[in-house]
């Protein structure tokens, strides 16, 4: 009974490098969401995707951040040229259609040094 | 944008005590969700509320959806050490739960 799987759980990157975070939704779920959590704060919505489609990316920073959910394989959140302010926990969540309550993965902790 | 305010921000209670926390919004929500997050983990859904006035229990947890649809509370009875964590309320920014906005969190600490 696999839940939402995220990897890596922890990632360290130097400033200017790229970070790639992967998310495999729960079986049968076709909707994927990415949230970011800064220390001591609540989660903030970033992007909502279905297979091969970005539905809502209103929470994504305009530059350096991108997300995809290909027909095959996991969803990827990509952060180019990382900066210290990108250090955070990134959570993926998924839900089945039609858009029921969403379930979160265990998160990927990005540290930029 | 819509904001969810939780109170208290933190609680220090003794094992066995009951806990009560709430969440308020300046906007109406059609769904209220309560999550618990432990250190180094993702949020885990505790209770989902879908109708104003609804009172729902999950073991020792009870949550209510306020009549005005602008608030919700969560109660934990007879607290135990594993209740430690941060409790977040959340609600959808639009119909269909695509985007959740999260509250500021209530950090619960149990004093042995």
C-alpha cells in the first residue's frame, strides 16, 4: 500500500546548481500537487498537474522553477541555479479524480550551501 | 489572499489533558481539513469536514466545521505522547481542492 513517494528525501546543492525532485503519486491518482514549506511555516501551494498538463502554476516562482508530470514516470520539480532562499521542504501530494482530499508524501528537504 | 489563522501558536500540556485549538478565516471555506505534521515528515490528514456544522470524530480527535463556514476547531481528548507535533488546518482556495491554503500551525508539546 504505497503512499506518495518522493525522492530524494534530502538533497544538498551548491548555489548555482540544479535540483531535481521526483514524486510518484499513489496508485490510481492522476492529480499531483507540489507545495513548499519554509522553516516554521505552513505549506504554500506551488503547482497542480495532471498527466502531461500543468493545470495551475500560480504559486510557482516565475523564474528558475519548472514542473512536469509526463505520461510515463514520476512528476519532477526542477529548480535551476539554486539560491540559499530555495532551501526548504518540498512536498508532493496526489489525489484521485474527481479531486478528492489530497494525500502528501514525506517530503524532500533541499539545502543550498 | 485568503489566510487561515490558528490559535494558539503553541501549547504545552501534560499527558492526559484535553487539547483544543481553532482556525479562523476572513473568507468562507467549503471544506476544512486538519493535518498533523511530525518533524521530518509530511502532513498526515486527520479529519476532513465538508458541511457547515458538521462534527466528525477520528478516535480521540474531534473536529467541527463552524456554522459561519469561517472557522473550525480540533479537540484531542486524553492526550498521549505520540500526539506531539504541529497541527495545521487547511482549506481549498477554490472549488475542487486543487489548491489548499494552510494555517499557521499549532505546535503541541506534551510534558511528561
